[in-house]
C-alpha cells in the first residue's frame, strides 16, 4: 500500500482519483513514476492510465484545476497532457497492442489495465498504483517488478523474443536502463537481445541516438557501451567504435586495446564533467586509430596523426547517426583534433609560442580540452599516472601565466582589417588578410605584445619592408 507515500499522497493525484470516480473510470499511475518511487529517483512526469478515455479524464482534471493548469489534447494518439507548475500529467487510455513484422508501430485497441501492463517493456516499468478512492494507493505489480528491483535486474514481462522483436527499440532501452540504474540484464533478456539484434535495423537513428545520449549522460557510461558490445548490437549501430576493439601482437609487442582504453577515458571524464559533447569527444578521441595504425621496426606500433584522421571521420559519423551538424559537432571535431597537443607541451624545451598557439586554437574550450587530456591518462602504473597529471598541471600553469600576460584565448586582432586598408591605402584584397595574419603570428610567436600600438608599429614596419 502506497496511500500515504509522499509521492502518491499528493493533492493533485487525489483530485485525479476523484474525477475518475465521478466519471465512473478506473485510473492508475503507471510506469517510470512508480518505479522511481522505489528507486528514490526524482521524477515529475506522471503517466496516468485510464480504463476508458484518457482525454475525458484529462479534461475533467484540467477543469477542476482551473487557471493554474494547462491542457493539451492529442486526438490522433488519444492522449492528453495536464501541466501544473513542475508537474506534468500524461493521460492515456489503457490499450492492447499487436505488432506486424516490419514496423515498431503497433495496431492499437482499447484494453484493460492488464492488457496495458502486458505491453510495457520491463517488469520494473509495468507497475501501477490505483488512484480511485476506495483502492487509493493499491500497488499492482503482476510481473514482480519489486522483486526485480531488489535484485537490480532488467527483465521483460512476457517472452523477451516477442517483446524485442515487436519493438526493437526496447533493446536499446534495456541497455540504457541498466546503465542509468546500475542494473544487470536478466540472462534471458540478454540472450534474446543478442538473438534479435538484427531487428535494430527498423529503428530510426534519431531514436537510437536518444538512448545513446542517455547512456552517455549516466554516471558510468562504459556500462552501456560494454553491453552494446557484448550483445553484438555495437557493430550494427556504431561500426567505427566496434573497430577499436582488439590487440594485435607483432614481435611480441602489443598495443593498448583502444576500445577499453576509450571507455576508461569516457568514465574518467564523466566523473569530472556533465557536458554531453565533451563526453562524445572522449568517446571519439581515438576513433582514427585503426586507420592510422602502422608497424615500425624501431618504434613498434604507431598511430601517427590519429587525432587528425579521427577529426576528419566525425562529420560522416554524425551524419549517419543523425546527430547535430552544428557548432556541437564542430566542438567535438576540435577536441578530437587538439587532444594530442597538450602532451607535446610537456617537455621542458617547449616554447611560449607553442603554448600561445594552442591557447589561440582552443580558445574558450581550453579548459575542456585539458579535462579530456587528464581523462586520457589511463596507465596502470601509478607512478606514471602521477607524473603525467603533474606535467599537465605545469602546462596549465604555463597557460595561465601566458594568458594573463597576452590574453590569447579570445584573440581579436588589435588592428582591424578596415584600419589596415585605411593606413596603407588598400582596397579590400587578399593582401589585407595576409597582413592581419602576419600580426597574429607575430603576437603568437611573442615578437610583439598583444597590444594596439605595438601591432600598428609592426604593421607599418612589415608593409614598408616589402
Ligand atoms: P525515463 O522517462 O526516466 O526515461 P520512463 O520509464 O518514464 O523513464 P518513458 O520513455 O517516459 O520512460 O516511458 C514511460 C513508460 O512507458 C515506461 O515506464 C514504460 O512502461 C512504457 N514504455 C515506454 N517506451 C516503451 C516501449 N518502447 N515499449 C514498451 N513500453 C514502453
Ligand atoms: Mg518518463
């Protein structure tokens, strides 16, 4: 009985129950909201299933709530939403679903609560709590959702082969919930996902990426990627990542398994940053390694220019995955491209010019880049790890000093194009750009300070020399 639970004993839910009683309808809170009560997770979306018309009940509830509530009706889907403050109530009629082979969109008919629970994806998502007054707070858990939560297990209510084949998106959802909740896949669920993996092909890329993003934003995203790999879904949805797997040995020399290294970098980074796109950059930072891998009789395995090759692969990956083709992608490209640069700044002999150039290229993303580089240290040798982190600390220090002095991060040329034209009596032409670049290079190389007067003097000097 949950009648007195603070997440069920809410005035708005009592009101829903009263209106349902008045209309003679059975109604229940169902799905994620009920699950999250037991898992102590916050949720503000409340799904209400009505045996009868969800729209009728939503309209009655909205009327009772008056001005403070907002009603939206989606006639074609037979659903309606009532929003009040932070709370969103989603009303839907109980339904029975049957599927055809080539689509994840079922034929839908009105049904009982039981029919509705049967169509749910996992036992933990199929629990319902009654809102009608005489049964208020009664929990209906026909498939043992509570038991599975105690065992931290993801399991389908019915035969998993039917559940996954009907709607293959559920395979992604299973793995996403396992990652978010720290649960395991039940053995039969796991085997069934592997068996039905080819069915993922009928799911749109957008849906897949939605689940991948949720995996990426979890506390430990590697869990999801490892499950995708073990169920053999990975090569179907993300072949480039799958290609990072494995170790080749030659003359007794192996290299790191790039897949597992990558996942460790991703988990390291996830502990430091919630930025979804920086997490994607971590996942993709070595994506160019298979292409750049070569054997050198002296150096052993090498991955020259893998950062560059990786950055070049990203537009195609984003396009195929239907991920955003905008500044977010540019940011990921930049991170992947630059991720080897700070390591080259570690040596004593490194020039201020090299540091300034990195500051210039990374701009305001320099702190993110340094987070990525820190996360990229995955050696098992603790002494080495400590040394690397310390070296990065020194690089950071150097950057701070130079930034204070030269303000390179948000570099704006101290002498603008128009002024160059005016001073030298030039029409708009390529020459103006060349001169602007020469000033920029002189500043980055420390020949002149990042100041207007110095830049102007330098401009006049080089213009006169030529
Ligand atoms: P969250 O909102 O935290 O991602 P949720 O469980 O609320 O988790 P939703 O996608 O909001 O997930 O779906 C609400 C409910 O609808 C689920 O709890 C589940 O009962 C059901 N559901 C959602 N998608 C499916 C699906 N593809 N197959 C079967 N049932 C589903
Ligand atoms: Mg939800």
